[in-house]
C-alpha cells in the first residue's frame, strides 16, 4: 500500500469521525426543536378542545369562546417563550 493511499484513508477516516461528532453535537438542538414542535401541536389541540367546550356551553357567545382561546394561546406563548 502506498503512502498516498494510507494518507487518503486516514483523511477519510478523520472526516467520518468529524461528521459523526458534528451530528452528535447537533442532537440536543434537534431534540429541542422536536420538543418545540410537539409543544405547539399540543397547544393547538388544547385550543381546539377549549373552543369546542366553550362553544357548547355558551351557544350565544362563540366570539367570547374564541377570545378566551386566543388569550390562552397568547399566555402559553408567553409562558413557553414564544415558540410560535
């Protein structure tokens, strides 16, 4: 095996290791963003449930139910640091 082939394999091995290390370093960021997406989906689901429940109990005031849902969403955004 020539010196050039050994050098090439060494560089390729180092590049693979750096790629794996970089990918692993980004995992916490990926996990964080997945959790933010999950929190946003959960919040939207809770808002829909809240609007439906309030619309059932207050047939005369669907606008009030929507306002309560919007205020709840704004409070959740403030609490979670403005996810969306």
